[in-house]
C-alpha cells in the first residue's frame, strides 16, 4: 500500500482541516495510506511578535518549517490555510490542489446583548488579532475599542468569558471546520468587513517534481475556488502586500462572471480605498493584477507603507 505523509501545524484548527483533507483524499484513493505529521512553525512559537516579523519582511512564519519538511521529503503534502501562504513560493514547490472553499466571511461572537456589530454600544470592547479587521472595524465603527486578541480558537473563545472583551471577531471558516458553527452570533457581511485574500480556502502544497503525489492531491481540486483565489492572490501580489497588511479581497462567480472586490485601509480606519472589477473567470489572474494597479493609482501604496512602519 502506498504511503503519503501529510504535514500541518499542530493547532486545533490546522488538525481539523487536515483531517478533513485526508478524509476526502481517502475517498478518492482508498488504496493509499495517509499519515498526518504535525510541525511547529515560527508563528506558533512567536505569536507575540508576528507584526514585528511581518514588518521586517518575514512572510512565511506560518509555513516555512512545513515547506522545509516538504523539500527534505519528510512529508509529501502540506496543508495550509491559504491566506497564510505567501504569494511567492520556494523553488521546487507548488500548490497542486485547492479544495472547495467554505464561508469566507468574518463572524462576531459576543456576550449577552452584544450579538450584532451594528448594535454594539458606543465604546464596546472588541477583540481581534488581525490588522485588516482592526482597520475595517475602525472605519465602520470609530467609537469601538479594538483590543488585541491572540491565540488559537479555543484561547480566543475562552478570553470572551473574562472581563476584557465584549465581543470578538474570528473567521467563519475556522469555527465551521472545528464544528463550532453554533458559537457564531453574526456573519459580518463583506460590505462591512471584506475578508482576507484566500480566507476560507485551503492549499495542498507538493514538490513540483512529485507527479504521483500531485495527482493524489489534485483529486479534490475545485476549479471555481481556484479562479476566485487566483484573482484575490494576484491582487495581493500586485499590491506587494503580505498577509499582515490592512488589505481585503473577495472574488465570487455568478452566471459565468467573476466579480473581484478589493480594499486597502489606513490602520486607524480613517481611509479605505475600494475598487471592483468583473470579467471572465479564465482571466482571473489578469483581473487581480489590474485591480491592484487601479488601487495603487488611487494611493494604496501609502497606506500599505504606513502599516509597515
């Protein structure tokens, strides 16, 4: 029986989504034995300094050690949250499969009487670790107190039970994949908080010369999700921004037309540049690059540079 080793981070969410991936792969390849190997990354070990690392240009803090394991053939497939994967990949590696995306939106979870973002009282304390969410929250509700909240899903949910936060913002996908959808109080619509590029999607990364494993991974590839993600990531790449920048992007396909929306915000929420484009899904990469060019022409670079300083 063929053995395929699948590498992932060791968090509750990373393991849940990797177990989901392995379950789907087993359905397609029942004669293959899949083994999961957990790998600790720089981001896992240095959560308190992620923003500082990003400002120094270190973009691979959630994936580098996993990619190293791929390159050294200690694992055969890496499973990543796609929004954590830098737009430039190491030589010798490629994303061979992007499974069907789950809900890309952010969600609010609040204490009693704090269940909707629009209804939060003035000065309510809302927790998030995301630079993007902080900027968009401040743009929508400047009166809110946006407070840092770090850790995995369980840690963040537990923090809500204390006195520091009235509500917290998380990605819907994480709660859905860890079977905690029931904890969601409100899905925050993209016209209020545009998701991160790639949010809700997974990436299966392999060695570029490993044709057999590429075939295994590709069995659960979703073409529509790939078009959407390509547009979003080309937009991010065109801006020269990383996953810690105050940038949102969301692509959808309806009636054979791909619509891509992008936002870039000032950290304090005082300015948000927005742009949208539509076209054929087959032109997704060009659409993302062109939208990035439009945003840069509107002054997005200054906002991105300010977030790094």
